[in-house]
C-alpha cells in the first residue's frame, strides 16, 4: 500500500527575531524517529551544527512549560499554517484571542483564530509533564465538545475583547493588524459563530516532543474526524545562546490527502445541487422547494448565500439570517444581529410553536431553533409563515 507523505524533509525555519536562514533538518518525515539532537546552519561553504536547546534552559525569562507558553503567546505565527494546508495560496494565519480561556470549571491554554474564522484550541505540554500522554487528548476533546455551550452566541468575542482590553488594545485592531486593514470583521465574527455551531474547529497539542501514542492518536483523529482538524505540534529550539536561537516547528498528523479533503470542505461553499441532494435524502424535498421559491421571489428582498457550512437567507443586509446547515442532521435556526429585534423574532417563533431562546446581554444570537432532521420536518408547513413574519418584523 502506498504511504501518504506527512510533511517535507525541510522544516520551516526562522530565528526568534524573524531572520530567515538556510537550515538542514535531519528528521525523516516518514519515520517517527523522535526529535533531532541538532540542525545545521549553512553559511557560505560552512556547515555549522546547532545543538538542541531544551525549554528548561529558558526563553523570554521563563523556563519549562512557562517558556513554551510564553513563546506561543508572544508569537502565534509559530503555528505552521503552511504545514496545515500545504499548497494553499492563503494558509491559516493566527491571532490569539485568549490565554487561559475559561470553559466551565476548566481553562484552555490558548484560544486562537485564523482568517477563515476557525477557532483553534491549543494545549501546551512539555514531554516530561505526565499529562502530555493520553490525558491531554481527552482534555482537548472535552474542551471542543463544550465549546458551543460556553463560547457560542458571541461569548468568544466578548472574552477576546476582555483579554485584549487588559493589554490596552481592541481585539478588532489586533485582528486587522494580522489579517489586513480592509479585513471584513462582521463577516469574520459571523463566520466564527457558524463554524462553532457546526463543530468546525482545530485542535492542537503543542510541546517540545510528542509521545508515540499521542502521535498515533492525533494522526488517527485527524484522518477520521470530518469537521475537526487535529494536530500535534513539536516546537524545538536550537543554538547556544538564549538571545539568538533557531526555532523549528514540526506539525504532526497532517497528510496531503487529508488536507485536500478537509480544505475543500471547509473553504468551498456547498453547491445548491449538493444541498438539495443532502436534504432530499432525508425526505426534505418540499422544504428545499420552498426555499428556492423564496429565493426566486425578489420582492421579499432576501439575499441568498451558499457558504461552506450550508445555505443562508439574509434579510435586511444580514440583520436576520435564516441558516440551514449543509447536513440536515445538524443545527439550523434564525440568527439575529440586532438586539432590538430579539423579542420580535422570539414572538414569531413562539407563535409558530418553534423552540425559542433569547440570549441575555448579547449583541447578537440564535433566537429560533429547528435543529436536526426532526426540527426541519416540523418547520416545513411553517416555513413560508416564518419568512413572512421575519420580513414584517424587520420592516417595523
């Protein structure tokens, strides 16, 4: 059987001060040989070996796990987006949203986000930490399973604003600094909500070295999980002096085949034909026909958008969004981006006998729920009345 390549033999190398250098990495990506003892610095005709420098020797005035965490907090760019999405013209780039992000009774080491609105959950553990074995995998999966409950309906954005405020900066300014001054922040934050609701997140276990059983588990999970990316990340420093080191980030768990499959799913909008086929398989053809009729009826002024997560009907420039996931068995509903409309939209939902929740103290949120196939089937006879009610509510 032909083996998939896991990464190239040459790692992405940079100094901690941003200087690029020619470095030969002695690891073979096809063999789990552990971390190398040295890399080589090529300077003209000279080949200079650089010995590995463990985090226990210190970095940024910290030692051990604190040094590793300080590195990630200061420099989220060490997360190797090009290794996560090889071949992409715009691989993931990261902004830190929160350090020690609360999630129930626990806290996640780092919550980050990329320019595609995908949240990235990262746990940092050095290999000598007992939790760096199988326990860390259970931890990060548990965090992901509870992410919607604790971070949905704008709570992730609020916590990020709180974190950056303590640093004397607005979170939106930090995002624009990384992704560009013309970056569309409102679409970005809506994307964060959509991805979170659909379970589209990225999980990373970072350390100086990963245990073999952790590597195998990460590789298995990333291969088998459809909506979630799962990686290990080995970060190693090389050099003699703490002020001038070479950093080598090495991603574990990615293959080109998996990157192609997940990248297409997460970046490309679902087509109307795909959407219709998915819903038709669950005997929801009548609902699709009604959605298509709404799209054709230009007088209602409804914007129709196919997105990677599914199909959105946007009313009043996106103030109200009726969202259908590409997979009928997942979550669907009505999102409202103006708190002045929360009560009106909730009354419409209640009048139709649909599930309703009003988020407290939020600037936006999901108000009406028709989740899973059963919820969609309940919606079918009420759909036109729902759209008419939402159209009226937004015009008053």
